[in-house]
C-alpha cells in the first residue's frame, strides 16, 4: 500500500516536471493572435449577462472618466457626441442650466493655451512698438 502511494506521487511529480511552461514568445505572431481570439471568445461566453454588463460599465467608465490629457478628453468628447447624436447639444444645455453655479468656476480657471496666446500677443505688440521707435 505504501509503495503504491509513493509510486503515485512520483508519477505526478514526473508528469509535472515534464510539463513545459509556455511564454508568449514561444508562439508565432499568428499563433498568439489565435490564442488571444480563443481566450476572448471563451471568456465572453463564460460570463453571465450581469458580469458582461458590469465589465462593460467598468471599461467605459474608465475610458470616459479617467482621461489624462486634452487629446484623451477630446476623444471622449467625440465618442459622447457620436453616441448622443442630435441630442448632444440639448443634453449639454440641460446640464449647463442644471449646474449654472459651476459656470463661475470655468471663468476663473486659467487655460494655459489662452495664457500663452495672450503672452505672445503682448510680446508681439511690445516688439512692434520697439520696431516703430527704432525707425
């Protein structure tokens, strides 16, 4: 009995040691793409309707709320605009009227681009004045 148990354990260890641990570089590009496609399909198939909804909610929330720079903000803006279509302007107007007090915050924020343009214009005016006096 004891010998059978030891043999069984040794077989399991032998099988485990023979197994190769794969890494992505072991596959060709085509094989890796195929594996990814299989994973995506199987993962989605295994999820319940509620899990799918939650997953999509998490992804969209992250994509729209966690914008980092102006480029990502503009991309999120375009996506919302395309989604809402003709209703987009109406929705914006409703939100602006609902949160009218926040308009003051927009006015007091310093827009770096506007600030740079103002400085450039001021420098150009100063340069023009210097040029006029030099003549």
